[in-house]
């Protein structure tokens, strides 16, 4: 993982995505909202700059270390730096009121929302306020744990199958487009 950083120096790297907004006249306007000084306490507000292939390495290592995988692979614990992943992935708080009904299994792990398919997922996304009803993802499939994060660094992890769906976006438009993309990918992969 050579390009994952929280340093503001990522803007000087080659092959860096830039965010733009379309104006009414069809011209593009550069979004400069990520001009955060990483030498102060506000540096963490700038988030993480990374690439999809590096997130895949990171997420796969997390899932392997979780012990929830059903994929037949042995993990050499000395090669994986993550030691408390079961604590990270465990439910720590119930999201109340139950976002998708009384029997919803939506909880908050440490840094990730936690749900189960088939079910409505995406509770931490802004999209829940934009539509009357979030679709059920994973109809007709085996029940599986889903851990996810929304917004510009969106990822849905399914530790039992060592699979994940990732979308990176530079800026968020009116809706959380990365989250819609993730839900579509999971629905296409696991719904029957």
C-alpha cells in the first residue's frame, strides 16, 4: 500500500482524481473543498486518500483477520497486523429507532454500520432521507453479515465470503452516489 495517506501531499502525486461540479452553462467548476492543512488538528477532517486496489488489500486483510470467513484459507497471524478485528466488527450500539423496522438487525460496529442481507441496508447514508423506501438487498440469498461505510469512501464488506464492493468518489452530489453503486453491486451479486 504505497498511495494510501492522510497527508495533504497526496495532491502532488501523479494520477490523482479531481472533483468538479457542472454549472448551468455546462462549464465545469473545480471543487477545492479538500484543501485541508494536515499540520493541524483539522487534518483528520480531510480524510484518507487511497486507490481501489489498496482498499481491496486492506479490506481483505481485515476480513481474514475477523475469523468470520467461510473461505477455506488458513491465516498466518504473524503476517496480518490486525489483532482486534472481532471487536471492531462486533455490534456495539443499536441504531435506534430501528431504521428499517423492529426486527431490523442494523447496529453500529466501531467505524462501520453492521447489517445482514437479505435486508434493507445503507442506514448511515444520506440516501435514506431521499426516498420513501430503501430496497431490500439480497432477496433469496443465504443470510450474511454486511459491514459498510457510506459517503466518499464507500465500501460494503461481506466477511463470510471474503467479498467486498468499493466505490470512491471525490465529492458528493445531491445524493450518496457511491452508496447507491455499492447497494447495486451487492444486490447484483447476491440477489436471486
